[in-house]
């Protein structure tokens, strides 16, 4: 009995093994049985992003990926952002290589096969193939027509126009496919072509129009040749394009109002020198940032965001200050979070780190998107006073000029900084804007409040 049972078990296991082999072979021979690959599309990494550039692929075809792995670096309209995958699988196809520019959001850039599937058998969706084929054929036809137009000399071209010959019918005998005059003559003799003379024009047109044209085109004797200066075409970056759109949107939809105040900063300068002696390197702009944060806590009407879709504005509970930083591609505003709750030294450290990342184009989206209020300081560039454009969805921005030495009514020297507040008249009244500037001036005139851990107010 045991021997028969053993034979039955052996035959059953053999059948199971054969069945598995058959199923496996059938599965591999039918790629359609695999689940559809995950499509990797160009993401929208900022509210204003419509297209992006693939800077670098960090994974190659055939590499395994898990959730959290960085697939590629994408240059948005404001920074270079690492694109992380949320799926597990194998990178099967890279459809758009690195260094590709102006890729529209939603464009298919790669395919990710599921775990266990054969990544080599993944095929590109038919729509993508058809689209790329059409684009390639259009580009090749345009390229060929351009080459044909360029590979013919002026003498041969005159004969072609005189006899009305289709250039595509000519057989070039010159180097690199160049059409020679002899090629055109041979074609004319073979086909016994005759010149196509133009129809005679009316006598009135011959008497009047050429004289007028000659008079208009005639240059005075001794005139210099037309001056054509050297130039260089510079392509606008995505950031510059977005900045232009946002500026137009802001100025055309937000009713800007402006008020200016001169703030005394002598005590801040003295306090800053004392802190530097203690190896606490802070700037005047750091004190201004802290003063603005505390003023916003007391005047919350300006610590608000406007919803562009609903037309309503919301007062924010956190005070997040956006600091304008100039980069090679344009202006960007990294954010100092909870600026009213951290001290001046911490603000200084945060601004330095964020500014360096901004200049290197390595800011993450959460480091520059949002914010409740913006400060733009051009004092270090020697600008006395200016007015700034509101940065939506915020409703106000402070423009800071350079410090200037002046005399008061008692002929005593004092240092002043001009500050201009731009605010949205829909969301904030002149009275509250004035209160904000007065509160800001009070903090700047009493900098001891700015270095206290918990100011008494």
C-alpha cells in the first residue's frame, strides 16, 4: 500500500510540475496577459507649472524601484525638484531622455512595469507611437524640403523659375546632392521645355508704379550702408515666463494701494554690532523680518491669502514670511516658517540656507510655495525707495530701501529706511494698513522686543 501511495504522489507532483511549466511558458509567450505598465507622466510640481525640463534620469531602464526612490530631476518654473515614485516595479522604458526641455505637463515620459512582470516585453502605448511617428515624419519632410531649397545655386534657380520646373524632378550631380546649372539645362533639353514668359502688365501700371517704387527705394548719394549690429538671441527661461504672467495677473486683477513710512534703525544698528561681537551674525533684514512677523500677529488682516477661484480671502493662523531672493533665472521667494515664533538668529540661519538653495536651483516645492507675506529688500543694491508688486495669493508685500543718514529737526544725525507697503484694497482698508506700518515702526524703534523670547504683548 505504501509503495502504491508513493507512486501516486510521484505522478501527482510530476503533473503539477508540468502544469506549472506549461502555464509559465504560456504566460511568457503572451505578453498581453501582463498587467498594463504604470505610465510616468510629467507632473505639475507647482501651481503655476505648465511645462518642465528633465535635467537628469537617476534610474536606468531595468532598474528596480520602490516607493520613495527618486526617478529623475525636473526643472520647474522656479526650481529643480526631485521626482519620487510612489509605486514599486521596474523602470521599463525611458521615452523622453534627459536634457529635454519644454515638456508639457501630462506628457508620457516613461513606463514602469509591475513586480514580477517581464520589463523587457513592455511596449509603448500606440497613441504615443503614432504621435511621435507623425511628428518625426513632419520634421523629416520639413528638413528635406529645407535641404532641397538650400542645395541649388542662384543661376540654376533662375532657370528653374524661368521654365517653371519642379525642383524635386531634377537629378543633382554636384557634391553632396547640389543641383548645378548643367543639371537644369539637361532637364530642359530632355523635356524640350520653353520659357514661361510673364503676361504683359497694363501700360498705366508700367508708367506709374515702378516710378513710385524707385523713388521710395532710392537712397541719397553718399549715404552709409545700413547698420546691422551684432546680437545674440537669449531664450526666456520658464521662470522668467511665469514671472511675467504672474506680474500681469497681479497688476490687472489686484487693486494695488501704496503707503510709505520712514523707520528709524539706529538702535538696530547698535544692537546688531553687539550681537556680531558675540559671534551672532545677523543682518538688518533679519531684524526687519522679525518685526514684520510680530506686526502681522497684531494686525492679522494683512496675514491673509486670496482664493483666485472663489474671490474670497482667508486670514492665516501661521506667520510665514517669504523673502525675495534674486537668482540668475529670476526672482524666487523662499519661506521662513513661523517667523513670529523663532528668534532673529534662527531667521538669519534659515534665510542663508534657503537663499543658497534658491541660487543653486535646489529648493523643494514646500520651501517656496505658499507664504502669508513677502519682503523685498533692494537696499543692498543702493535703491533708496521703490514699490513692489503683490505676489498672489498673498495680499500684501513690503518694499525695503537702503538706510540713509539724515538730520532731524534738532540737527541730530539719524538713520532712516524707507518702507513702502503694497496692499490689496479689496481685502485691507487704509486704516489697517497704516496701523500695520505704525506697529512695524514701533518694533524697529524698540529692537529689544525683537530679541526677547516672549515679548509682552
